[in-house]
């Protein structure tokens, strides 16, 4: 692509302009002029290439086509159009805008995460010498920079624009380039590549002529009779593909690698190709097919039982009047089956359906079930997917190939144009909230917004609904349907507490295991049943400490102690990833009495191996599931009873459905309960209920043993009674007392900088500004967060609480934004960064 100078827009003719969204955090849209020749091809939602700033080339999305130029700057031309069809539709643009406003970020930031990077361009402008330019004729007219650049270019093909500054040793090269372009001394050109590359496979097939008659085939064999290697290949082909009896198969051909990897001679194959006996061709392979091959698919037939059918009817009835319905169904009640029947109905109406799940890998069992029912029409939008795979799903949705999508939170951004239903499974999950970078959106809440834009319905499903959603249901904003029985004859498990304080006194604990739990495990194993153990902390031990001087190794970039990982005998920071070998001696006093404190999954695993040496034990946490299919492998091994005990972090709590688990053990629950966060009780209730829900999902009654120092804590009593309603009532009462959601909305402001004093100072100042404008009582802090230093950045938090129904949210946010801006305008605070998080999870 050859470019003209993008900076010169002639005044002589009427031109059109576009406002574009670019994937950078600038508050406003940017306006460009459309070159005459591109005018017919520029439409809303199309991708265009623009130059932003002096040298950055970006993919932008056309948001609006206009007649008038920008007021405060001279418009540059857009450089190219990348689409024939819109990449983004009008509804998507509306959603982006909504998210940017609500979460106090820019539309560009939303675009940045909404579009798979495979649909953005990598582009580098390059500079090269104009072959028609006569250097010696003009040598005298050039200034030293121009001269230097031209001399450099004479030796090379072309150089990237960004390198020019290096070559000349100056910062702004714009004038130099511009002047040289004007003199026709150089050419500025673009190398724009689309990042997305479909995966192609090479195949071979017989030339049709040989299949037209038996005689042709006989002659072919005769001609190869002395060329054994070529003959072998032909025979291999015919045995793989019976084209003699079914000639239509020949069109499909055979993958070239089947021949070349099968030990057959590559050069003989090439000869066959050269002699036009075989021909070579390419097909585009869907990467999704590839993934599918790793899952075995059998049919999944079922009919809803009466309770489930009743729930489905209720949901449909509610949808006549309300847009959102909460399905509160206990673990194992068959929510998935209800979803499936509902999805069928909506698809039959010709609308699209989006089913959101917190994490695809963690819901693999459910995805397989959905595949069995919906086959090829389900698109899967995965967090472990490569960019190319994401683009395939994106295009599949736009082209109508996937009327049904199952995906993680970012599936919200797919190009739906006719959505009828959004289901949010496990709606209470905090992984629906994006932490970093902006937009810090909550996918469940945005699902409601997305559905509204499409006039679609939303079904939120959970065994342990978030307090917010249940509150909205109880106050009639949402519909509510409850499934209170497990499918079949299954009962909820019986909960037992192991009082570790008493057991410690009686000395019946074996390291981390109470006698109650250990006996329970043995009993299950004796009956050939399986056990899940839950410890929500990975690694071996949360920290090391010296028994003599109490020294503890800490991360030097973050204010946390380093976690000890025994497997590699190293210390790791779980915040920044820093690692170092574990010390043999105390660094401070030299003593060798360095011991571990606290418990992680690795330690539980190690102790259990000593206590129950014959048992097959597997650990499932972030450290054992790094590879792409390792999670699936563990799950299927457990399913096939090749593992007796599965030990894991919250990964084992989600959505798993096994036949033979009779016992679930829970460690360290007190630490969860006392974590300093207003949601800690809610989280504890949800996690324990969910992980307990993995036990006894078939005929036999399951058992849960929770180790705690105080079984009488109210929250544990609610868990004991499987009593969501009492938990909820208590929680709502507290939230009302202390003004937490759902009675307020929270905006959290994290002040960050590289110096503790600066962070402190800026946070204090911001607090003063906010209190002055928003009200004394609405602003809490500044306070140090639990971890007040991460990656060498010092942190301090401010919390703004805005009462629901009383405060104008839009106005309040504007005020907050203004105070942040006011702070930033001050010279001393230029190096302070403020992260805004609306509705922190
Ligand atoms: N109508 C049905 N016919 C046959 N099997 C069913 C039916 N409903 C549920 N099941 C089976 O019962 C088990 C529990 O159902 P499912 O996994 O859908 O529950 P869930 O509500 O999603 O539970 P959780 O919240 O614990 O994930 C599964 O094995 C499922 O196959
Ligand atoms: Zn760190």
C-alpha cells in the first residue's frame, strides 16, 4: 500500500469525515477525513487504518460518518479500509459506550479488550529511498539530518519508521520525513498484515482421470510396477480411502502428513505429484474441530423430571413480564438440563443464545454435555484459546454459523445481532469481574445491559446466588424460580464439623488432619469411594519463619511473604511471580531452624501420602494444570476412578459432577471467614456449599467434614443447615447496617506510585477533594490495602459509597472523575496513578 502524506487535506472539495474509536485510553473519539477514493467503502463498524500521533498506526473502528471537520485540529486522512462487512455492529458500539460510562473508562479501552487482537493490525510504516531520486543533484539542498537519513537508506532496503529516530539520534523525525517526502526523495509505505491466519492443511488426492475407468487404474498400476516406493504410496492411499468403490471420497483427499509421517518416501510422493498422478491442495481447518477431537462425544438424552419441567414453565411465565429471572437451584438439581430445554426453545424461534460460564476448563463436563445436544451449532469462547481461535468464533457468530455460544466473560463482546437469551451460569462467581486492565466490568451485570439492547431475556443461575441478585429477586426487580431438590434420589450431603481446637488439646490431630477427617477418609476408601479435599491455598506453606529470630522471607517488590513450594524447593511471590531458591539457613541470624508455617495444597498432599501410603492421590491447582489439557486429564482420571483422593483449591469446587464421591473435606475455613472484606461471609458460604455439593450426587448420602476452631460460628451453622435463606437474611441485615451493596454502590479508588510518601500524600489530598464534593460520610479511607505494595508500586485505597436510590450515580461519577483530574493537574502528583474500580468484587 502506497501512502500519500496523511497530513495534507486540500480545502478545495467537500469531504466527509469519520469519528473513530481507537484502542488507546483517550477520552474522546478522534475525527479523520475520508479520501475521495475510499468514500464509498467507509461505513459505521468498519475497521480503518489511521495514523495517531506522529508515528503510531492503529486499527480504528468507524463510529460515525459526518460532514464537518474537527474544530480544534486539522484532520488527517484515514489510510485504508480493512473491511467489506462491518466488524462491529451498532449494538456492540452501544454496549461499548455503556460500559465505558458505567465503569469510568474510555471507549478505546473497551475496544481494546472487546476485539480479539487477531482483528487488529500489526503495522509498521517503513521508509525507503525513492529510486527515481537523484541524490547528487540535490545533495547541496539537504540539511544534515536529511542527508544522514538518505545516506543510511542508500545502504538498505527499507527501515521501520520507529528506527529513524535512532538512526538520526533525534526525537522528533517528523519534519525530516515530511520534507524528504516533499522532495520526492523517499517513499513512506506500509506493511500492514492481518494477524489472523486460518490454519491450512496440505492434502493430496488422485487425479480424477484415474478414477474414470477401471482400465485407467490398471494402466496406472502397470506403469508403477517397477517403482515399488511409488506403488506403496498408491496402495496406502487406496487402503485409507476406498475410492475405487466410492469415487466421491477422492475429493476429500488424504492429509499429506499421513503419507510423509507414515514412513513412506517423501521424494517418491513428490515424483507422483510431479508426474500428475496425484495432485496437491489445501483446506482451511477450523481450530475448533481440533479441540473437539480431544473430547469423546456420545448422545445425551434426557427428559426433565416434573420439578425441572415446572421450573422451566415458571421461567417462561416470568419472561412474559420480566426481563431477568434468577434460577436458584441447589447443587445437583439439574440446572444444566433446564438451561438446555430453554435454549432449544429460543433457538427454535430463530434467536441467538449466549450461555456464560466462569471458566471453560472448569466447566468442561457441562460443555461436553452441551456439545452432545447442540453439536456443530455451539461456538465455544475460551480463555485458553489462542487469538486465531477467538477470531474463528467471532466470524462464526457474525456469519450465523454459531447461533449458540458458550463462553467466558469476554463472550459478551461477540457480534450478536439477534440475541434472544443470555444465561449466566454460576452467576455469583467473582471471575465474572475483570480486575485488570480497564474496563473493570462485571460480565453478569453487563449481560443484563447487553440483553436489554437486544430486547432479550436473561436467566441467572446458581446454587448460591450473590446477595445482590437474590436481593433484586426478593424485591421483585427480577423473577425468582427455585429448584430445591436434587435430581433423582440424591440428597444433600450431611455436614460434620471437626473441632480442631478440641482435637489439638486431646492430641488426636495427625499434623493437619483431625481424627474425624482421617477416619472418614479411610472409611470411604474402604468402600471403594472417592474423596475430595479442599484447601484454598496452593503451594506448600504460606511462609517460612526462623524459630530463633522470627525472620520471614518477603518479596522485595510486594509486601507479602513468599510462599514455599516444596516440589521445586523454592520461594515464590503469588503476586508478581518472583521466585528464589528456599534458604537452608536463616538469612538474618544464620540458624538452621527454619520451619514452614501454615498449609497449602502441596503440604496436604505430602502429609496424606505419608498417612495413607497405598492411596492414589492427585493435586489439582494452578501449579498442576498449567498445560492446555492437564485439567481435563485429571478430571477424566478421577471420573474413571484412577484417582482415590483429589486435593485442590477452589478449582475442585466448581460444577464438577462425579458418581463416586462420598466425602468432601474442607481445611482452613476460619481463615476464609475472617478475611478482611465485606464479602468474606458470602464467599465462605458459597465456596463451602459449592464444594460440599460435589459429594453424594447419586443415590448414596454424601458426607462433608469441615475442620474449624469454632463450629458455632453463625455462618457455619447456615452451611450446616443448607440454609441459604437464613444466611441471606443475616447478610442483608449487616449490609444494611454498614451500608454495603446492595444498599450502596461502591467506587474504589486505588492510588499508586513508586514512593510511599507520594502515595500517602496523594491519597490524603484526593480524600479531601472527594469529601468536599461528595460528602464527608460517603468517603472512607485512605487505607492501606491488605497487600500495600505490589511490583514496587505502593498502594492506598479510598472507598466511595453511594446510596442506591438516593444518589444520582451519573452525577456522582462525574464529580469523582473531576476530583481525580484535579489531583492530576497538580505538578507534584504527575507520577501518581489512580485506578478506578466501580462495583469492586
Ligand atoms: N432430567 C434429567 N435426566 C437425566 N439426568 C439428569 C436430569 N437432570 C439432572 N440430571 C443429572 O443429574 C446430575 C446433576 O445435574 P447438573 O449437573 O445439571 O446439576 P446442577 O444444578 O448444574 O448442579 P451444580 O450446581 O452442582 O453444578 C447430572 O449428572 C445430570 O446429568
Ligand atoms: Zn512480589
